[in-house]
C-alpha cells in the first residue's frame, strides 16, 4: 500500500489519482504523521461495499439460526404464498 502525506495529495492529486487508477493499489493519506484517510479505486470501493452487504446478510441469518428465529420450508412458503402465485 502506498502512503502519501496530505500535503503531497494537495500538490499532486492528479498524479496520485492516475497512479491509483493504473495500479489499483489503495493509498493511505497521513496527516501530522497519523493515518487520515484511504484513497481507493471506485470499482474496488463498490466491490467492498457489496461484499460488506453480503457479509452483513450472512451474519443476520446466522444470528437468526442461533436465536431459533427461523422457519421451516413449508412455513416460509405459506408466508410468501401471496408473492409466489
């Protein structure tokens, strides 16, 4: 991962973004020696968001199983009957 100072980003934003699009490597922006932000390619960000949504859905399902808040196939089919016709 590349690391850039916020001042470098201010001066060379176009070059840093061009490098980001070419390499697809995230850039960590630091401010006063501390991590401040990440720059990531749009496609990579959208992919991460879809992956996070999927993981959250899996976690919700897993929690429902652990809490015994699930339905049998027949119960689910009955509940969804009005949409399945």
